[in-house]
């Protein structure tokens, strides 16, 4: 396999709208519509133990920065890891960029609840256009498509955004093995073998962009199954109790389509690598 054409990092997103909806307003008459992603702590296959190791690994990088340290979270969603890093490394400050107003609001609310509002900014911005100061820790978890259409360009953008001696934590898809045509056809729309590379090629791409890989790891099956189940669970519970809601047919269709793509398509072929990268001088 050669270069990645940069498929969506979140296969769920490639199915179209979230299974919970994000439906057109007319599809949700009132506040009793399907919930959205309330069953997830992270918007990706990230377990608690792995997140704790990242905090242990990255907080000292912030603590060593003369200005207290800066975090930049590209495609932050609600920025759970950024908030945990800020909590572990005061007085570090963080900026999360995303386009999703609901997720950004969730991030701001979580920051307020943890006493971090003064050090955490959640900014509605297109990361391809946003021009931010380089940071000591740059997070890009499942969101490299927020920077560029292909991985090499996204890595170049990350390289430009990290301070010397800093770290980039990249969460990026790769093929666990060569996908079969049937598996591709059952996955996200237009899934292709060129959507990802294997893990070795992914790391080589990061090295070619001017990084050295400090740590290479990938999501395990439990993290994946927890993520996919958590992605669907709140909406499944809602559907079970609202079978006659006007949104129920479309919601049922979205859930069934997503579950089929996961279980028949990408469950055993798609990996997510987590690369802790240091910029080469
Ligand atoms: C799979 S989610 C990951 C969220 C977060 N990094 C996490 O791990 O919880 C990908 C995120 O990228 C965001 N995104 C996609 N394109 C973007 C862009 N051009 N600028 C900023 N954010 C973008 C989406 O809104 C979404 O929140």
C-alpha cells in the first residue's frame, strides 16, 4: 500500500449524519428527539488507561515550557484530553478548534465544571484556515482531515504548529490488514484500499514530514467496541422508548446502517494508530 487518500478518521462520520441524528430541525419536533453522543467520553476509541498514560507522558512537556505550556487541539470536539492535560499541568493554557457548535459547547461546559474556563478556549473555526501560534502539545485525534485532504499535508501542517521540543499526538486510521473488496463495500460510502496505509507506512509518512516517533500504539478491540457501542447506545435506548416518534424511522435506519458498516465492514480491518511525535530539529 502506498500513500493514503485520507479517508474519514471517524468511520461513523462517513456514514452521513450521526446515528443520533443531527437531523433537519423539522425532523425533531421538540426537545424529545434522539440524543447525540452522550454515551461517549472521547469521540474515538480511547480507553481510560491509555488516556491516563498520555497525560503522564505529555504533562511534563507542558510543565517544562517557560510560559507554562500551550496545548492546541485540532478538531477538538469537546476536547476531553485537552481538559485532562490542562488539569494535570497548571498553568498551561489550551485552545481547541472545531466546527461543531454542540461539541464546543459541551467542551466549554466541561471546562467550567472543572474550573478550567480561564485556561481553555473552545473556538469555532475551520482548522484548515485557522492561524494559531505553535504549541508545546498539539493534539490531532481522529481529525487530520480537519487540516488537509491528505495525510502528508496534514503532517506538514502539524509540524508547523508544534514548538521545538514539543509533541504531536496524532490519532490516525490505518489498515490492520489488506481489506477485501467485500469488506470495503460493506464499510463507509466509497471506501477504497487507498483510504489508508498499513501502520509501518503511516509511521514512515510521519518521519518524512520531519518527526521522530516517540511512541507508537494503536486502539485495541475493546476500545473500538466500547467506542462503537457508546456511539450508538444512547440513541438505541431512545429509539426503544420512542418507537412512534416522527424521527424514529430515520433514526432506526441510521443506526442499522451504521451497525452494519461496523460489524460487516471495517471492524476487523480498520485500526487507529496513536503516534506521539517529536519534531526533528
Ligand atoms: C472524530 S472527531 C474527534 C474529536 C476529538 N479530537 C476527540 O478525539 O474527541 C473529528 C472532529 O473533527 C472536526 N472537524 C472536521 N473538520 C474540521 C475542520 N475543517 N476544522 C475544525 N474541525 C473539524 C469534527 O467536527 C469533529 O469534531
